[in-house]
C-alpha cells in the first residue's frame, strides 16, 4: 500500500496570505489527523476528521480549518498567515480512531 | 501544561551500547503509550507501543517499559546502531477519552560509531 502523501512538500508564503495543504491517507484509512510541529515543540494536535466529520479539535485559533472529502482525502487551510505559523505540518491516518496513526512526510511552511 | 514530558532534549550514545529514552506523563487517564521515530525531512514512523495492562513490550532491539505508579515509561534500544540516530517522540492516549495521542517534545538520539 502507498503511504500517506502530503502536498506540497515545501511552501513559502508571506504574512496575511492564506494557504491550503493537502493530505491523501493510506487506502482504507478513514481517520485523518493534522499536527503542527515547530522547533523544540512536540507535535501539537490541530484536528481530526473521520468520514468527512471533524470529531476532535486542538487548541488552535479559528484561522486554522480543515475538511475531509468522501474519498478520505483531507485539506487544511490557514488564513491570514502569521510568522509564527512557520512550521512542519504533518498529516496522519489510521483505519479507525483506536488504531496506530501513520504519518506523511509533512509540508514545511515558511511564512515571511 | 505538558501532559507528556520528555525532559532530555538530546542523548548521545556509543554504538553497541544501550540507549535509554525517558518519558513522564501526568494524566492518569492515559492507558496507551507509543514511541515514534523521526528522521529529518520525514514524518514520524511508529516504533513500538504498550498498553497499560502490561509493564513491558519488546520488539527486536526495542523494549518499552511502563511504570504506571510513577507515570513513567522508557524506551531501551540494545544494541544501539548509528542508524538509530533520530528524534524519538513519546505519545500517550486515553481510550476512554478523545483517544487522540498527546506527544512529548522529543529526544534527539545520536549514536556515535
């Protein structure tokens, strides 16, 4: 099976812009979670989707949003980018909420 | 408030010796624990897990120990190899809660040849 794929891998944006990141889970996986990783920080949970519904949400401002499509692919959007949004954004998928998560390679976002 | 803490940001070990990575947690609801390994420019990969009904789980060179009373777990790598050099994340989840794993900040392991 192909692993979790994320596009784009690298992205440079300027403050105030918005960005959309994409994640394709492993085939058959219905749960998709998004995490933010910044230097010196662990993985901070953003949100989790299952069957197109957001089931869990982390402690991030409303500028961070996401959605999941019927084929389980997911996108996350960050509006009005701030310098502090520069980070590695990781997507992880699992068959169900209780199964081990498998991560994609991440999208590295740099906000200038 | 960090619920999962990895107090050592880095660890340096000689090849062939034992690497011990530690993790502490504060939430008593956590009952499932995982370790992930992350190389630069890659996403974390699942390494090993342990349920709270066990105190030890072994997979090849990797063993995870859980001390529930101390709310502490550790990952032992024996023998350590240069290819083990990576950042190791400890994570914990609660099956009765949101089940979303909470991650520590990671420990960077360097294994010297």
